[in-house]
């Protein structure tokens, strides 16, 4: 469970600043406000230009003859149609330097978007099944994170995700293979194809992860039903739900999530790109906030879904006029509340949120 169980509220001075901030200055606030990104798949930040660069460096043949042809293929009808291209793109990642370069490119974009804390998913099975040692993956990613802390002011950690279309036995093997590098990741997660792969399939390996002192999160309620969210909570004992937007189909579940301050790492552009919602104007984020849920905004797989953090924030607020400065503050505060970080760092980030609000409001 998160270490804060009551919904944060701005103090009187910050609340007054939020209320007087004119609508035309909202985009400036959205760009500048400090944020935590809690739902980012590092392989999903691999831009077509870098895919082609790494393919050339590593002698990998691609089924597309240009960056433009690859980007044109990013027309997805559902999660699986995206994953097919996602895994093809990852085929260019072979060496430690490749993983470093991919993560460094993301971290630079994150810093520019005001991200102070990033908890980054990686999928070792996507690479070990191609013969890439898990140590190569983790070493390359970790080197970029260390560099980002020193040079960009981005505090970042890794979360190892299991591919749910594979077996629980394969997840156990992956966890065992990762344990020599235990100091380089803070948690385990569950991603890939949700339909037909309920969280209950991975109950034992998540129990092992908790026993090892790892944080636990899981994708649930993106394409899967509210029952998958309940399984993630009760069987996996997750500390956050990744996506979770289908909770609105179960009012009792919404009430539970609100009462427990269970964070939802919502990904608006992803939800539209993968047809969870037909348009951004139909997104349920306002309803989640109105219900008192600890919802956050994240980019998911930004190279494929049309934007990194600030693009998600800007597009979401532009399409949903009921969201204003108060909601921007709430979403930023929620993101730091939900982060796996100590109280002192959270307090410092929250104080910075307030400073930026006061500066933008004037």
C-alpha cells in the first residue's frame, strides 16, 4: 500500500493561485509542473530513427525500408496489433550500449518534460528469448539511469516486468536470472497481452517477489475486465494498478480504490491509440478524479502512441475542458504520492510543484 492514505490538498496560498490562474496559462503550467512518470515501458520509447540507427550498427535487417514506412505502420486496432510491431522494434537491441542509448534518449525527453521521478518498466523476456543475456539488458539500462541522476536531475529506477502471454514458470526463471542484479531494480510488474491472461496466472511468482522485498505492480483493467483489477489487488497484492480505467464499470471497485488510495497509472494517449476510448474527449480520467481516485498521467509507450509526458498532459487537458489548474496540481501530487520513494524526496517534489504553481499564477 502507498505510504499516504489521504487525498492530498493544496494549502490555502496554492489553492488561491490555482483558482486565479487563467485558462490561457494552463498549458504553461502543464509543461512546467514537476511530475513522476510511473508507467513507461522503456522498449516503447524506442523511436523509429533510433531503431534504424541501431539496426545499422548491429547489422539487423528490418522489414521496413525507411523510418517513414515504419512510422506509417503505427496504426493499431488493439493491444495485440501494437505488440506485434513493438517486439519487432526490440529486435535491434543486442548490446549493453543499445540499452543504454535507448534509456538515455528517453531520460533526456523526460527531463525536458519536468519529470523528476521515473519508474521504468523493462521486459527482459523480450530480449532473453532472442539470446541477449539479462545482465546485458540491466547493465545498459542502469548505466543510463545513473547518468541521468547525475546530469539531468531525474531520479529513476527500474521495474522488471513479466510477459503475461508466457507461463508463470518462465516468469520464475526470469526472476531467478535477475536476482544477481537485485540492486538494480526495485520491483516486478506484469504486462503484455491482457486478454485471456488474468493476474491469477502469476500469483505464486508475485508472492516470491514480495518475499524478496520487491515492490509489486500489474497491468489490469486496460482491455481486461474489472475482475482482473480485483485479482491484482487480492491475489498479487499490488501496490499500484497500471491502467485500471475499466474500474468505472464496477462502482463498488471504484469505491474500494478510492478508499484505499490505490494508484492508477493512467495512459491517455495510449488508451486512444489502442482504441480503449474512441477519442480523448471520451476518456474517463475526469470521472476517476471526481471519485477521489489516485489517478496519474503517464506515457506508456510514447514512441508508438504519439507523445511523451507533456504531450499526454497537454492533449488530455485540451480535450477535456472540465480539467483545469486544480486537476493539474492533483495529478502531479498524485504522481509523487504513488511513487516508490522516501518521504523526504516526495516532500521536496511536492514543494517544487507548489513553487511552480505560484510562479505561473503570478
